[in-house]
C-alpha cells in the first residue's frame, strides 16, 4: 500500500516531539481498549496483556517512523499477524476494528491536549490528525488481509481433516474408535449415534454442489461421490436431504451405528445399481429403508435364481402369460391373506377370477402350500420375479 502524500506535508522534527510520549499514550490506549471492548478485557491474563501492549506500542512506533521517514516502504506483516491472531482466537474483525478506532481517538485526544506543550500549530495538528486516521486505515487493511488469510487456511485445513475423517469412517477394515474420535475432534465434528451414507449420481446438466449443512461430511471428490449424514432419522433430516439433493439421483443407505458406516455405503451402492437396472426407482432420492426386502432378495441373485428354479417349477410348463397371472395372484395371496376378496381388491380383478386362479395354484402346488417354509421361499422368489419385470409394489 503506497504512502499518502500528507506524510510529506508534516514538518521535520515532529516525530522527535512525539516519540517520548509513546509509552504514556500506549498506557492510555490499553486502558481505554480493555475498559470499552469486552473481548480484550483480560486483567488476569498477563501473557495476553503483554501481547496487547506489544501490538499497541508497535503501531505507535510505526506511526512515528512514518512521520519521520515518509518514504520508508510499508511492511504490513506485523499487522497481518495481528489479524491472523484474531482469527485464531475465533473472533470476527469487529472487536479489533473497534479497538483500532478507539486507539486512534485516544491518540488524537492526547495530541490536542498536549499541542501547546509540543508547540504544534493548528495546521500541523490538523495534518497529524488526518495522518492518524490514514494510518488507521492501513493497519485495518493489513489486519483484514491476515484475518482472511488465516480463515481461508483454517477452512482448508478443516476441509482436509473432514475428508480424512470420511475416509476413516468408510474404510475397510474399520479404523479404530480412538483414531476416529481424535480426528473427529480435530475436524470439529460432533460424532453422532447413527449415520447414513448417501451415494450420488448427477442427473441434471451442469455440476451443482449439494446444498447441505456443515455437519454433513462431503465426499464429492471420491471415485463414487457420496455424503455421510449424521443421525439421518432426526427431526427435519429427511426434508433437508430432499431439498439439498435436488438435481441429483441419490441412494440413501440405512441408518447404522457410526462405526458401521461402510455397511451403509455398501447398501446405498447396491440400491443405486438396482435403480440403474429399473428394479428400484431410478430418479430422485431413493431410500434403502423403503426397499429393504428388495435389497435382501437381490443380495445374492444366483442363489435366488436357484431357489426360483425349484419353487416355480410347477409353473414352468405354462405359457408365459399364464405364468405371469398365477405368479401375481400367488404373491398377493401370500402377502395379503388367503381371502379371495382381499386378493381381488389388491389385483383389481373380479373375486371369481381370483378363485379360479387359486384353484389352479392349489392343483399345481398341492400340499406344498401348507408348509410355512415353502410359502416364505415362494414369497422371496416371487418378489424377485415381479421386481425384474418392473411391477414391484413398495415394500
């Protein structure tokens, strides 16, 4: 930042008049700042008081040097460091700016009170007053630069720690609880009781970062983009995800204890794949919790296929259209009860049609339908069959 022309307008020798009073002015500034700015009122903290004194004396010393040598290059590093210190303290810039304004007023008041003793004519006093406030602007700009630099560095470091934390939470084998606890503390992330992992796939053209609150751990730069959502079943969480994930196809894994987050990721990935195949909904937000039966059924498709070959063998000799009708009726009968009226209502067909189909099923399966294990296995394979032809009712 360049030196202002008014520095050159001050008479030679003014700095020599001001220098002996630096200590006294510094004392008054510190007293006034600590009395009027609560953030700096730490009477019992000797180290902090020493730091404040050094900062005030350094500002006064630099000001007098500028008055004496206006062409000396401006080095703002000391005051940038003050700004970085404010960021490290977790404050915003308002207390520092208030302290600077207050210090400038104290300095100006001292000049006006001592003008006769110092032999300052009105024009010199005016020029010194303007110089004080120009110098205040320079200090404030330097402090703001340091503050912004520190905040940006802290945000980057926090983001790095949170990425590392997500990696640990999703790692296999799982990281130790102590390692997770330490990194969560460093990342300023409160460990939840449960968590769910969301797998993402962009649908709309143009990249748009999901708009989600800071307690959600983002992993958008991972090979498979994902998020970790703390306490996903908590109040307002579902609405928050629906709103924040607009424009994305997302599969939300089941809520699990935090240590099992990798399992939630695995289920979310499997749900996303079933969505691509049309077995589960392929658009919007897909919640694993709404489709657990389907996810279980398709966990081992080869095994389900082998079971289907056995349990659906009585239908194998029928025409495909007959197989579809009887399979649909049998699944409704297994799911909703054995009354023809209830089954007919579910299928939107006449009860007499259902009775006819059920008689065919009884002839084909005979005593097998009396066995609860057979009925359970039949429901599994029939659900899988219906899902594969795109007719799966919501679980």
